[in-house]
C-alpha cells in the first residue's frame, strides 16, 4: 500500500513536472549540446565560464581540442562523466547564480554580457563588471522571456540565455510575409507616404521608444485644414484619401475608438497567428470586432489628428502600425479610454505591456509593451499591390 502510494506520488510529480507551465526547475530545463567543432555565441560563453572555473582556455567561439580537454578536466573535477561533451549536467554545473555587484565572477559576467549582446541584441560593454547597465539588460531580457524580472541570473535565466535561439530576425520575418502574399497597408498613392518614426526610435526625449512604424503622409497630400474644427463624428466622414488596407487575411479582434488625438485603431489577428494594430486611422463603417477581412481589403483611412476636446489639432496624418507575433496573452491595449495613447502608449510603469529587446541605453525608462511586439519597419517593403 505504501509502495503504491509512493509510486502514485511519483507519477503525479512526473505529470505535474511535465505539464505544469510553472514547473520550470533545473531538473526540467533543456540545454543545447556542445561538442568538438561546435561554434557560436554559446561556445564563447562556455569558454568564459571555463575561465571562471580556472581553466585557461582561449575564448574564440570554437569548440576546439583544447576546449574539449578543459571541459573534460572540469567534468572530472565536478564528478561528472568526463566525455568532453557539454550537455545538461555540465551546463548545470557551470551556471552559478549571480547578480549585480557580484565582484568575484568577472568571467561569468562576461559570458552573460556576451550572450545578451550577440544573441539578443543588447549593446553592453563586455567587461566582466555586473554593473547597472548589465543589471538593466538582464531584467529586460528576463521580461522578454516571461521570467521574473529580478536581475538575478539563476538557472532559468542562464537556461534562457543559452538555450533560447538568437534574437528575432525581423528582416527574415518580413521577407517571409512578402512571400506569403502580404501587401502594404498603404499601397494606393506611391510617393505620398514618407518615413515617419520607426520602430524603437526615441520618443519623449529618450524616455521611451516608439512601438511601431509610422507611414507618414507627405505635405503635398494633406488636406488637414478641411475639417480642422469639426467634431469626432465628422471625422468619420473626412475625405478618405489614404486608404488603409489589411496586410493579410484575418479577423478584427480589437477596436480602439479613441486611439490618439481623435483617431482610432483596430487590431487584426491573421491566419498565421500574428496580430497587426493599425493606429491613427478612421475605421470603415461596418467593421467591428469579429469582422473577417481579406488581404488588401480596405479597413479605413489615415485620419488626421483632430482632437476637438483639446487644442491638439495638429493636422498630422500617419498610419501608426504595430505588429505582434501573437505569442503573448496580454491585450494590446486595455479598454478604450478617451486618450488611449496616454495610458497604453506612454505608460512606463504598467507591467501589462512589455517591450522586447529594449536598448540598454533606454532601460529601464522604457516604453513597456508586450514581449512579442516586433520591429514593424519592414512592412514598408511589402508589395504595393
Ligand atoms: Zn507612431
């Protein structure tokens, strides 16, 4: 009876370990295997780590015979099978916990700095000092990976640094989308759309970064004095010069009726799971949450800033486009406040919205957004037709 109970408990533990999303303890982490002739950032990190443990291997990113020999020595010293292959047990033995102001672990810190820079797009000085910039980058990285943002590099953070694939490749993402038949959201008047703010560009004197890509209507194509003092209702009937169209097949999942300075926004979830938010627009009547749209279908128009309740009638026209991978359970914006921008676009304290790969120079005073927000600049390269 007792044995069966123990067996049952073991099975239960196994089930919990396998299926509980929060059961990410050291025993369940998956680590990449490195061996002779492996190359890359993980090898560089491994070599820094071996240096930390007193094995003076040259740090060159190549798992050469010298590295094999030092790994074997390390394994032997740790009581592990000394086969010269770095797998779960060896990684676990290599990855000590560290955090800011840990002064004795310069080469472990170098490994972290190197991984953050070369796999995840940070720009730290690889100097072995766990300084405030490193602390901020670690916290930002933890946030982007869905980990507790505490600045402590423990087993889970080490595992994400080493096991996660490299930073998201936005160029590849947009090339793939073009191949899949995505079209430009503003294809109707070539030359009328100019560069506006791009993803990650500095806003508010550097206190936050831009979450999307602006498709800015050039001066020659504006007529913003036309309805400058009209009401929001009249804005809906404003000359629809610059049509905004769906980049891809999808369904409308959110509408913000007050996005920014009297403009609106809508979010479309696509068949491939990505989500696009079209902001600073007017929305075509009949489009509501649940509306199914097809690639190239008109969804609205670029609306000019015309906030009748304040003096913010600057007449600027742009499509502010955000694109998400669709991995995050977080909503894009909460509710429809009068000025959604003031809370959903500029809030630097809410932890509902996270920003992936924030440049360390802007952290922690950054623009917190969903972790799966991606660089939408490449949408400019989508076909016009
Ligand atoms: Zn914008």
